[in-house]
C-alpha cells in the first residue's frame, strides 16, 4: 500500500496549484510596482540633478527644450501609471 494517505485528491491538487499561481502572480505584481517606483524616482533625480547641467551646456535652446519636456512628460506619465498600480 505505497502512497496511501500521501496522495492528494484532485481537488486538493487543484487548490495547491491555484494557490501557487496566485503567489507567483503576486510576486510579479510586486516586482512591477517596485520597478515603477524606482523608475519614477530615477526620473525625478535626473530632473533635479542633471537638467540644470543640460540647460547650461545645451547647444541650442531647441535641444534643451526637447530634453526637458521629454523628462517632464515621462515623469508625469509614469507617476500616473504608478498611481494606478498602487493600492
């Protein structure tokens, strides 16, 4: 009588697999959220620490404007998306 008492019923097996899948999904969602937080933080740092240097060294005003507007747009979009992801 090998395995008697150790075999899970099909329902138990299905529940364990469902729980495992939920844990994996939660891990993926947490990693996505943490990555977005880090990215928004990095963009804000870029904006505060480096944009003034870009302004000083920009070849022309158009180049400066494009850089500044791109970073501002990225921050706005990513912060908005992060707000949707956070509980």
